């Protein structure tokens, strides 16, 4: 079966290092987005940074735990042939 037609191209279980890397990259992008929106709303860079940092610290931890929890769910994942 070619990669184009393969239903699953990798294992459903990701290693922790990959999940952590994905989490950090995603959260850095979200930090920038949150600070930008907060700055537009409150009009103060310092307050926007505080909002961005606080919310993203919380969201980083919850996103990582969410990713790790899904590593244990096999629903919707086929075994490669």
C-alpha cells in the first residue's frame, strides 16, 4: 500500500519528547496570539504580557496532559498492514 493510500502513516502512540515539542511550539504561537489580542483589547503591553503568560502557562500544562491522554485512545486508529 502506498503512503498516499495508507490509512495511518505512524503509530498512534507518540513518545513524550514529540508530544512535549509539539506542545511548546504550539503554545509559543498561542502566546503571541494571546498577547496580541489582549494588547488590542486592553491597550497596555505590560497587561497584555501578563495575561498572555498566565493563560499560556495554564494552557500548556493542560494541552500536554490532553495529548498524552489521547495517546492511550485507540479509537479511530487502524493498525498498519
